[in-house]
C-alpha cells in the first residue's frame, strides 16, 4: 500500500511564484488535512477536508488554497509564495469525517524554501 | 485561545529507565488525545489514542494517562532503548473536525 503520497519532496521557489503541493491517498479515507511544521512550532493545521467537495480552514490558512474534487486527492496551492511560507509541509488522512477516534496517516513531507 | 504545551526542552535519559513526557492543554475540551512519534526527516507515526473517559491506556512498553481535570496527559516509555530516541507529539481532537498538535518533545536515550 502506498498510503499517503506527497510530491514533490523538495522545492525551491522565488518570492511571488505559485505552485501546488500534491497529496494523494489510496486508502479511501474521508478526512484529509495539510499541516506545516516549523522549528519549535510543532505541526500547525492549514486546511482540512471531511470529504470530496468540502474544505475548511485550520489555524494558519492565509496564503494557501485547497480543493477536494476527489476522495483521493487534496492539493495545496500557494498563489504567491512568500519567505514566511518556507517550511516543511505534511499531508495527512484519516478514515472518517471527524478524526477523533482513529489514527492519522502522514505523508513523508515536502520541504519548501522560498527565496 | 486554545493551547497545547509540551516540554520544549529535550529529555535525556539513560537506557533502561522510564521516560515520561507531558502534554498540557488549556481552553480545550478534547474528546480524544493521541500520541505520535516523529523521526528526523519523516512524517509523524501514530502510537496511541486515549478517550476522555479512559484514565490509562497501554501498548507494549508505552503507557498514556489522560486527566481531564488537570487538563494533562502523560506519556511513559518503560525500559527505554536508544531506538526510542525521537520527537513525540501529542494531538487533541474534539468534535470540530480538527486534529491539533503540540510542538513536540525530543527524547534522547543514551546507551
């Protein structure tokens, strides 16, 4: 099983450029989410989705867009990259709409540098 | 505002001892609390989940307690080994659809 797959693993962007971080899961999970991880800050929730066509904001949504057109895919878009968005990004999925009582499965992360 | 706090200082212990990590939270009423392990350069991996009506949960050498009065969870690793060295994250989940993480505590087990 592939689990949660994130691409790319590494990316360098110039300020103002746009890009999409890809996330795909093959476990038929309803819940998917994006986190960013910065030193000393832990994982902070950016956006999440409880199913295809449904998305909502997390703790730090500004500067990021998401969509969920299929159960499998949950891309994260940076419309105009800023140095403050330099971080490691993790995508996660859980089987049910509300991720309370089951584990979250994480991808390997995308390390993004904005110069 | 909601806050989850884990000890930001690294915990250094000797092999064979019990490691105890703390997770405190404020302005939150989680229904579930989860613990994850994260190795450098990797995504977090789920370890244990405990419900608000459970006082304690065990899995092999791991034990988690959940005190909703103190708003605290303790994570214990007994008979620790150098392979247990990693960063451990606690996460809280209520019924809002959000899984919120603490900043993690790094554990170093010395042989």
